[in-house]
C-alpha cells in the first residue's frame, strides 16, 4: 500500500515538472493528459514522459530537415561558385604542322591547353560547353602559310554554337605568304550550349611551337542568378 502511494506521488511530481516545460500536442492533448492524471495518477508521469519523447523526436526530425535544406543550399552555392570560375585557352598544336585541307568543314581540335578552369573545354573534341547561363567572351585567331611568295593565302574558319554559324575568321590575299586573322565577340549563352571552331572545306591552317592558332573564352558574368 505504501509502495503504491509513493509511486503515485513520484508520478505526480514528474508530471508536474514535465508539464511546465511543454504543452504536448496542443490544447486537446494537454486536456487529455490532465484527464488521465485525474483518473489514473499512477500513469500520468509515464504518459507525459512519452509525450515529451515524441516532442523531442519531432524537434530532432525538424532540425535534421532544416540541416538538410541548409546543406543543399550550401552545395548549390559552392557549385555556383565553381561554375563562375570558367576560362579556357588553347592552341592548335605543340609542333610544326598544317591542318587541312578537308573535303567538308571540320572541327579544329586545339591540343595545347594553356588554361581550362572548370574543365569546360575538351581537348579531345575541341568543343567548349557552357556550364551555366551567362555572358561569355570568346576569341579565335587563325594563321596560315601559303607555301610560297605570290601564292594565294586563303584562311577561313567559323565559330559555331550548337552547330550554327556565329562568326567567321577570314583572310584572302596574294600579298602575304603568311598571315593571320582574329575574331572576338561576346555571347549570351545558356547552360549546355556548345561552341567550336570549324575549318571551312579546302582551307589550311598552320601552327608551330609559337602557337599562332588559338581558341579562348571565359565567363564575364552569370545571368542565371539575376
């Protein structure tokens, strides 16, 4: 008999302590707890303890959800930062050689890479892929050797986006055995857009260790955050 009275007293004290910290499950749950305490004081403290554990579980899960959201946002910011550091510059060759002529237009593959920040230029395909939407700056320089004085020097290359011509780089004369031409422009690109330089059929470009033929580009500013 004394044991039951002591247990009831302890449960009542624990219940009072827990009830001061939280209103478990809203007003309806709180009223239900009070009803239990009135009808069965021995189980009151255990009931409130269970409610507190449920409340702590909810707080824990809510906190974890918020942490996941914060981690996702931090990862996105990090990816945005990495993508904003985009720049490449490459030359046609690392030795003395001429490329072309070809029967059809052909993509020039610039094999000597000076910088490729972000890994957006492929030295296997000669293609630059925009990692994000933004305004980019590009420059293409072509150089060739007619082979002999008085011979026709005819250079012609095209800068293409997704297979469509954007701008040409051209020089055609009989005065220079060797000559070069350069085209520079700013472009609004979308993420995934691809740019390459195509040598027009029948034309030749020549290079050596001085790297006269180059293809370069960099992100000026992103537009996907505006």
